[in-house]
C-alpha cells in the first residue's frame, strides 16, 4: 500500500513538473506598459414604450434597471463608465422638444457604484426616442485622449426623430476616425428596429444583439463592458474572396467582414522563414440561428495543401463562436531564397468557413459579422511542435500524460511481479 501511494505521488509530481515548465517559460519578462483607461457610456432608452410588461413578467424599464444594477456591480476598476438617457424627461407631444430629450445621467469617469445605481433608480419611462441626438451627445461625452471608447445603446424601438437618421450619425462618427465603437441591443425588436440597430452597429464595427430576456440583457452588457477593459484596435473592413488566388493580402491587424451562412471565404498572408503566423476568427450570431453550428479557420499553401487548422462547434444559443491557429515557418534554406539570396516569403491561404443556418423566417442577408485577427511574430524555438498541434488545446499535455501513464503501468507491473516473487520466496 505504501509503495502504491509513493508511485502515485511520483507520477503526479512528474506530470505537474512537465506541465509547469513550458507555462513558466511563456511568462513575459516584464509587465506591459499601462494603457489609458477605456471609456464606456451606456445609453438607455427611457421612452414611453419602456412601460410595456413583456420581459420575464416585468416592464422593460424594470428589467433594464435590474440588469444595470448587476452590471454596475461587476464593472472592472480600470473602466471609466458613464450613463446617458434618451426620452427620460419630456412627457409632452411637441416633437421639436422631445427630440432634444437626451441627458447625461452619470458622467464618464471612475465609477461610484452607489451613486450610479441611485441615479438609475430615479428613471421612469417618459417620452420620445431621439437615438440620433443621443449618439451625437454620447460621442461628445467620450471625446479626448487615446483610450478605447465604446457606446452601448439599449432601446426597444426605432428612432422617432428623423430626418436625423441614427445610421447616418453612426457613419459620420466612424468617418471621424476617433476609434469609437457602437454596440446596439434591441429589446424585443421588430423588423424595422432590428434593421436600424444593425446598421448603427455595422457602421462603427460594433455588434447588434436581439434581447428577449432580462438575463440576456445583463450578460450582454456585462460582456461588452468587459470587452472595453481588454481593448483591441478598430477592425479594418475587408472582403474575402471565393478562392485564394483572388483573396486580399492582409498585414498584421484586426479585420472585419461579412460572411453568408455556410460560406467559405479566403484571405492571404505572407510569412517569412523564421516567422510564425498567428490567426484567429470570430463569427457573431447577430440574429436567430438554428442549433448546431461551427467555425473553421484553415491555413493552406497556394497549391491547396493543408498546413494547420483550428475549429470550434456548438449547439444552442450563442453570441459569438471563435477559433484560431498558429503556423511557424522554419528558418530559410537554399530553397527559400530569392534570386538576390534573400529569404522569400511564403503566401499562406487562410480559409474562414461557418456552418450556421437560420430559420425560414430569418433574413440571411447581410451575412454574419466576422472578425479576423492576423499577427506575424518571430517563431518559437519549438516551432515544429507548435505546427503539429495548431493552437495546442492541451494536446501536448495529453501526450505527456499518456507516456507517463504507460511508464507508470510498466513500473507498477514490475513492482507487482517483484512483490509476488518475494512473497512466494518467503
């Protein structure tokens, strides 16, 4: 019994040591330089239609307040957060006055959770839906500095203050190049609301989400605020091709595209010897989709030979599904040199595919939002191991455990036979 315990402890120690070694080697040498605090403003519709009692037995306003309270409790410390309302103050019928009804409820800055919750608690559904004016004012609230900026718009209806088209407002904001993203959430939206909110989000590289339940609202707002705390650059719009030969050539960066349901799209990246290509893709379900879906990111040569792939699948409701891969290219040999004797780049074809489908009642145009991240870095020393396993997903550890298990089995068998021999001898 003592020998068995000793052997189990030794095996566990060996596995832990092997697992800890590579992880420790991956630790950065120094802490990254501090980044400017990201700014987020939540823009909440407080128009009269928010009185409707159709979200989990509550009014839309009550569901929004409860979701806000839970989100405020979980806002990361580094995020500067503000709250703006639209339609919260003017109950009358004068359109001109109603379309000016937007007010900053809580200023963008370090969050006092108690003060922000108290301000939200005072809200009552009141007036119009001036989305366009609210977006303009919110962009002004967030101006200044180099921090990531994000507007999260929550509304249950389309703008009632045309001709100031909120979609055109979003395009104007994007054209200013201030790196401000607008994400939109529609509470029980109809077709017109979905179309308008999708247009606003698409114009700035944001996302649109349809919300049917209170938990969905809470989780999505929380997710978007957390995303601001780990900011990325604004995606560059691109358009993948139907085959690699005509695909756009991408440099390291973040790219956005639209992909039809069950479509394949191609992109190209140049990788020099001694470099490693790292790529990841996310496909967002910005409308109702059928269960069972997946995404594939595949790297191949220009001749069609697969190099490495990453894939992910799911079933049930999702907002986004992602996958990634890594491809390190070995150091140059004579075959990798150009006519001048310099290392020649290899063109890698990246294929993005999805297996989403939608109910017959759901429009499949425009396609699903795609975000593709491309990075090219110096290849690690163990490049061949990385290439064999793509992103890894823990396969190296599984292999180590299998080998250790085999050795442990052989050792235990030898010890058992030795014990039997000793017992018979005695």
